[in-house]
C-alpha cells in the first residue's frame, strides 16, 4: 500500500542533519523528467540519482520505494486553480478551459498524465487521486459557473451539469492523449464551448 499525503504530513521527521533542499529539488526534477521519458515502469531510483547528480544513498534515505518517490514528486507539481469567475458564462468557460489546457497540455507535469493513467490501470494500488488533482478543482469551478447561469435562467433546468462539464474536460484530455502534443487553440476552445452551449442554453 502506498503512503498517502496525509500520512506523510503526520509522520515524524528523523533526528539528524537537516535535509538538503537543493538535493530535494534536484531529485524531484529528475524524477519528473525521467517519468516523462521512460514511463512509470522504466524509471528506477538509481536513474534518478544519476540524473540528479546525487548519491544513491541520498535518494534511498528520503524514499524507501520508487512509488513513494514518484508520489512525492507529483505532490510538488499540483497547481492551485486560480481563475476567478466573472459571472459571464462564456467568459468564465473560456478562461477556465484555457487554464486546464495550459496545465495539461503545455506544462511538463501535465504531460505525465498518460503515464499515470496507464499505471493506474495496471496497478490497482497506485493512487489515481494524483491524476484527479489536476482536474477536480477545475470541474468544481466550471460546474459552479453553470449552476449560477442556471439560477439566472440562462441554462435549462433539465440539463445534467455533470455530463456537460465532462464534455468540456473530455475534449481537452482527449487531445492530451491523442493530439501528439498539439494544444487546443483559443479559437478551438471557443468553438467547443459554443457547441456545448448550443445544447444547454434556454
């Protein structure tokens, strides 16, 4: 069973010489880079040590397994959702979908998602919640935008908002998996939003 973030936060730190923040940063960066190059299965702790320019013992003192090391690296990458709603449905959907695109398609950490998805399928103990962390805050914010629009009478009352939000997220994530690194343009995002709204607006 893999260690959770909550367990790590409550675990006591060993007594001794303080850890090197420089080494920590180098190991985390090496882990993320190699994960993108080799995938989960191909990555080893020894590879990470060599790429980070540290000794094997430096890595093994921090993490007892490859899984723990990768999860720790992923924890440092999670971006906070920082798009505030304006109250205008189209404006908010455009800015929020741009945020998802930039996080999943343009940022290096977002390109790790296919590797994590593959590992979650093959290993039931792998915490898929790390994949959800990129998407769930976005989904909640977008659904809240639709709820406000429905309260104002802009969106039909019979619309399943969960399905609508999934439609928007699905296109962005599908492009991540199958788009060969080509991000959605603002024009494509605008067209996608207009297509979805065409089926939900009053």
